[in-house]
C-alpha cells in the first residue's frame, strides 16, 4: 500500500513537471456570503476565497495527464471508475479521433478521472456552491442573476445545437476573468449529487430525494432562474462513473493563507 501511495505521489510530481504549474492559468475569486438557488429557508452560504482555472481542462492537458497516469487511460481504467463511453473521443490511449480538437474541453471524462486530474496538480474540483457563485457573474457584475439578459443568454446557449468544434476561450470572460462556464459544456463539481457527501459538505445531509425532481422548485430561492434549474437537474441525474459528451471540468485551489 505504501509503495502504491508513493508511486501515485511521484507520478503527480512528474505531471506537474511537464509544465502544469499549480497556480498557472488561475484567477483569484473573492468569496462572500450569498443565497444559492436552493437556499433552504433563505439559508446563506459562505464561500471562502479560492482560485479557479480560467478555462475548462482541454483535451491537450488531459492527454498529458494520461501519459504520466496510465491507469486512467482508455484501455486501463477500471470499470468501477468509468463507464463504456469513457474517452470516446480517443481512437487509442493517446490520440484523438480525427474530428476532435486539442483545444476543445476534455469530455467523456468520469467524475473519478476529473477528481484525479485535479488532485494531481494539488487542486480539487469546485463545490457546487463555488461553481454557482462564480457562474452567477456576467461580464460586468459579480451577481447578474436578476438581469433578464443574463438568464436569456444562458438559455439561448443551452438551446443552441452543439457541433464537434467546441474551442475553449471563444466567448468573453466573466467578471472574475473566468471563461466558458456557460455555453460550451456542463462541468463536474465535487459534490455534484446529494449522494456524494464530503466532509466539507455536511449541509448536504438534509437534502431529500425530491431535490432534483419536479417538486424541486418548492425549495428554490429564484423561480425565474431556469438555467440554474437545468444545471441542478442535470447534476442529479448522473453518476460518478458516467462519461458524457457535453460534460467537462475545471479545477480550483485553496487560497494561500497569510499567517
């Protein structure tokens, strides 16, 4: 067991040595207290300061990860951690299909693989609260949820048929300097489903099984935020081993605390 743990740490160090600096390509997010879509009885959630990747993880970045982490390659991954669609955009363990792009977001990646990628950089997947906090910004405002233009633009993106040519960074950055939270692919979060409860997400314990069903609107704080409803419903419909065409991810990192 110790040997396996040491090897995993060594592999991650090699991965970082390939040029993936832990804080490179990240922006600082100033946290605050806010009411998310599913704030129970107007429950205020506190989001602490953290760093977030500017862009979703690309195919090119994930290929580098696969080269130094062969256990996550298409031919080696355990079925427990990925379904049959895992890395479907690859024709083999290191080469994309001819119609795929290195600059496109890495999709067909399970939650387990996305989590492993982030952890190999000393990062982690964002929580739902962190992701939604950053995603509620438009280009000018940190919280644009009450703007009709904000919700309509996101819904228009969701309704537009997607082509294979999904290139990262083609839309303007939001208030925080983060790209492609909307309009490109859905993204994994650390606590994407109420079944997955972590030590940092104890507030999830009281979520009932109706949260993502038709009665979900009962507990919502903003009945007009249809785009957010769609995201919560999608999260509640997937499992950690699912690998989906329109589901990618990005990483976050704890903010360094000054003593």
